[in-house]
């Protein structure tokens, strides 16, 4: 579905054991242990490791993490692992393993906490323990749609009918389904956790990842706010010279390098997001960070 995209290809720099694969294996192993312990009644897994208001009231704060690696059945697990496999690889390639794991766990934790708080306030509508990786999974869907909103996806409806849509459309559809499930609760689905996971995934990309580009270039930010006419003001001869040759960053004075190379890239990030950058533009930003560090 996504293997033809550049961010899905494994490069020489990619570790053989990715964070996505580690999560897939961990979820599968935890479900196996959960099934054995619950079937033979060897340990009260639900009491200590499912997320519930009673558990948090007793101080079982680890439930905010453990519930994300347990599931309500085989198909619950299979769906989550399938989505994790497809979206996790793309997001990990874009963010790196560390940020990818923070995104995944933060989405799951916030989603579970919101669902539990609502269960505390409205036990008739949101009562019951929370279990499953779905909040973290929906956080990945939101993150993917924020990073690659125009990416065309082909999904199998009911695992049979192929349906194509853009990532942005899938995100809005997921939000609509979660909202409907909150307004009309059914089938013991933690829709509030799904919606909170979606918001967390979007917020992580929009407020932390994209804003981080600017925060790591503090000296450049004021320059990026100048009117674009100042950047475009160049003579015809200079434009002709630039058309023949792109000067290396080390050959330009810092101020000129920032105005010519960095300002347009920062404007592009502001308008279209960091996912719109080309490989060359990313390298220019890295060069800018190096120049700022030398000051």
C-alpha cells in the first residue's frame, strides 16, 4: 500500500530492528501471555493491568502504559497490528525511533486517561476498563495525515472491498466515527480514547515536530518574518548567475545565506508544513543549524 513511497523504503541507515517491529512483537507477546493467564486464571490481569478508575484510585498508575499492550480479543489485536505496521514504518522513518515511540505512547496514555476520566464522571456511558492499543494507533493515523495529508491510501473495507482516499480524508473519517461513537455509545468501544489519541497525534506533529524546526534556529526566526520582497530583490545578472550555479552554504556570508536559502524554506514550512520539504531543503536547514552553532 505504501511501499512505493520514499519514506517507506529501507535505506542503509535504517536499523534492522525498528521501533515499529519492536512494538509489533511486544503487543503480540503480551497478548499471548494475557490469553494464557486469563484462560487458566493464573493471575488477575484485568485487575492490575487493565486501565480503570478503580485501578487508578488504588494507585496502579502503571495501568496507563500496560493497558496499551493488552487486547480484548484476537481481531482487536490483528486490526491494531495491521494499522501499526503500515503507518508506523512511515512515521518512524520521518521522525526517528525516539520521537515515534513518544508519539505512540503519548497518544495511548492521553487517550486512556481521557476515557477513564469520563468513566469517573459518567460511569453509565463510559464505564468499564480500557484495554488495547487503539488510542496510540489512532494517534499514528493522525500523525500520518498531518505529515502527509495528500498521500493516497488504499484500504480494504471489511478486508475485501478496496477503497482509496487521501490521508486527510481518512483522518476526518476517523474523527467522525469517534464522535458518533461518543454521542451514541455502543459495543463497548472506547471512542473517547480514540478521539483523544487522534488529537494527541495531531498536536505532537503540529506543535512539537514542526515548531521544533524554528526553535532549533532561534537566530533565524526574526529574519524569516521579513517581507518576502526583500528576499526576492535581486538583479537580473545575479539571477542568471544563480540559475547556472547553486552556491554552497559555506561560500556565502551568514546573513546572505539566511536570506537567500533559509528564509524561503522557513516560509514554506509555515505555509505547508515540514513534510513539504525536499531532501535538499532539509540539508540546507542542517547547514543553517551548523552555522548558528558556530556563532
